[in-house]
C-alpha cells in the first residue's frame, strides 16, 4: 500500500483533507432506495472503516475548523460524513464508527425527522419503483406542460428536472406524484421508518458526533431566492440545535454540486454561523482549500482496491482536469471522470 500512495501522489497535488460521504448503511434495498445508489452494506462499511483506520488519520470537524489551511492536520487526514439522516446511520454506522474510534458528521434535513414525511428523492424513487417512470413523467407534465421532458431515469429527475424548477413547482410536482401514484406519504413514512427519530438524533449528539445542516427539506439551493434562506437554512439549523442541544456549524449541499453554492448562499451561510460547507463532486481538496468549499468523495467500497481508486486516484485526476479545462468548455470532452449523482 505505501507504494500505491506514492504512485497516486504522482497524479496530482497532495490532498490536505480527504472527506468521504456515505448515506444509507443497509444490507438490503427497499423501493425507497433501489436505483439511487445510496446504500452501502454493513460489511463493506466496516471494511471501509478498517481501511481508513489502517492507512489514514480520521479527524473531527473541530480539527478541520481549527486548521483551515490543513497544514497541521495529521498525515492523510480524513473526515467521515453522512448525508440524509437515514435511521441506519444510528442503528448500524454510528456503533461501528464508535467501535473503530472514527469521528463523523451527520447532515440532517429536519423536515423528515421522526418520519413525518418522505424526502423528495425517496418519494420519487418509490413511485418509479412501484408505479413506473410514466407516473413520474405525468406528474412532471403537470408543472411543465409545454416542455418535452427527458425523464428516463432517477438521475434525469434529480440532476436535470429538479434543479430546473422553482421550489413552488417542486411542491406542485410532488403533490401530483402523491395523487397520481396513490401514495399516502405520511403513512408510508411511518410504516417504513426510513429516517432518524429525534431520540436517535439526540443519541448521536450525546456520543459526540457532529450534527450538520442539509437544508430543511433537501432542496437544490440554486433554486432558492434569498427569501427562501430563512425557511430552508436558518430553520433547519435552529430546529436541529433545539432538538439535539448541540451547535450546528457546518452545511452539506444537497446533491453536492458547486452550482448550488451561489455567492448569495455562501454569504448567508457565513452570516448565519456556519463555519464549513461540504460538496460532493469527488475532487481532491488541495492544501489551503477554502473551508466554505470542501469537496467530498462518494466512494464505492466494494473492496480496498476500489475504495483506494475512488479516494486517491480519481479525485486527483478530476482536480487536474478541472485546472486544465476550467472555463475552456472542454470539461466534458476529456476523461470520463463522472462522480455520479448523490
Ligand atoms: Zn442529501
């Protein structure tokens, strides 16, 4: 392995901080998650923690905030994070993190705590799996009747359709989806219990895990007007702090794209007490990286080799590609280094 790290370093600048993001730690998929590429099996997750604790130095958010330029972080510092507050993170992931002494940040959307409803992605996924993409397309046509919409996959919905519509249109689409799919969302959420309860959130906070902001209802932030920052950013922070009793000081961008980190949002996050912002474009963070623009890797952890490739090799290639082609319009013509949707 040491030789492999040496070879990876030749591909690009050394990382100052590696960040990884996981979502749902589960041996089985359900109609709420099948096709979303968010699940990691407990066995693979434990193997990933063994790999990280053998070759890396897991750090806390506090360490990152204290060393914004990364110079005095330990060698191969890595920050483990989780998005979307699946119940599995407290049932499976947190005990394993505790066992291996790995600190973690859990990014939570307060709207779905206690399974009061379904996150939009899980609702869309459920309808696609149980009713088919035709129902998704029909619901989309109710908000954009004149456009020919290419909605062949969940990626088309999350990566193309959602960011192109307003928050009000998204609500209208989700309402049409519930109606056309014959879904009683609240009952489905209560019966399947996919997300954390307030009690579980408090348990995470009491074990010294960090709780972070992931917007109130999991939105593409490029679609927010400044008037939406209060209901989506500030409300989520305040609710999470009130429920967990801990300060929320970091933000993770739903869907992970830098396009959603608008200057207005960055300004608002700074003013509202956030100290770090995380994306998920799977690009290496160089030394001196801006704490308001820290990238995370969404790794495949099927085996150590794949994990190494996703954590050490591809992020450096993407960083190199971005430096070479930034602004030239050639970003998509070179190596296929897609980091996927999450
Ligand atoms: Zn998310």
